[in-house]
C-alpha cells in the first residue's frame, strides 16, 4: 500500500465569521493524483491555501510526511517540498521566462543544480526554451500555465498542489495541460488537483472528493465518480468540456 504523504484531519477555516471549511478530512498517497471537486464557493481553493500555509486553519490538523505542518508559515512548507500552483497562474508578468524559473528555485544554493533544473524545464517545455528571454506577460495563456508548472518543478516538489490549471486555457490546450499532469504523475510526482473541469479531473485522478459549502459530501475512485450520472448532475455540473 502506498505511503500516505498528506493527511488532512477535521480541517476548518474561516473568512471572518463565515466558515469556509467545516471539518474536512482526506488523504493523498505517494503514488496518487487526488482531486477536489465542487462548484464555485465550495471551498476547493481555500483548502489548498490552508494546507500550504497561505491561510490559517481555525481548527484541525495537516500532516505532511508525518510532520504536523498546520501552524507553519508558507515558506517553511515550501522548504519541506510542498509546492502550490495557485489559481490564475500568478506568474511574474514583468519578468522574463528565465527569471520566473530562477525565482522558483529560491531555496536552492547550488547554481549548477539550478542550471540543470532549468534545462530540465526547457526539455519538458520546448516553447519556454524558445521564449526564455520574453516577458511572462507576453506569453499565451497555455504558455503561462506551462511556465507556472515549470516554476513549481524548479523546487523538485514532493507534492504538487494545482489550483484550476485549465482555467482560462483554450480547449485545445486543455488536453496538453492534462497530458502534462499525467506525465508528471507517471514520473513519480503526487498531485492534489483542484478543478472545475470535472471530466478532465476525474479522468486523471485515482481518487476524488466532492466539496459542497465547505464539507466533503462524496468521495470515491475517479473512475466511479465520472461514471455516476447522478453525481455529475448533482455536484459537478453538466455540459463541461
């Protein structure tokens, strides 16, 4: 059985007096893609922010490789190998592609290793290599998403949190992003994926959890959830590409 690397127990978070997360619990294994699904406002992005230290938990516990990280700052969590790719890509648009990647390795002291990792990113995403001197803001939406993923890979993640990687991407490019996620997983990177494109997410995921107003209301194997018509209509929307 795969090692559980992330364990979330009874996690709660608030925006002021409003409960955004109401006691959710789930796990991610070392060989898994796990997806969190649900409509806008269900608590998906808040879950990732709370796990990665961008928001404070009101209650509950987050364990990463057996260590309680609930009260750690975000930069301390990054140093432990959890990398969060936020919604909307959040690249530095006024910096070049190369500079964006270099910032992704801010914890690294070895310049030779940094250069090796940059080469690995350019080998994985040749378009970024071709555009390495361009400003991030001049890239297409799909290229910016590749840059965001590449920047995350510069830190050699032990777990990758991905928030809406298909958002704002042309439909033809969504398939490319899906293939990138599948390849990362095949190469040994566990992934916690937040997506509104339920068909894409469940097609990738080993296991899925459905959130509704800050609570987990359903869970199951990705293949079971995607084939359950009632689940799709009730919680995940219909007509998604």
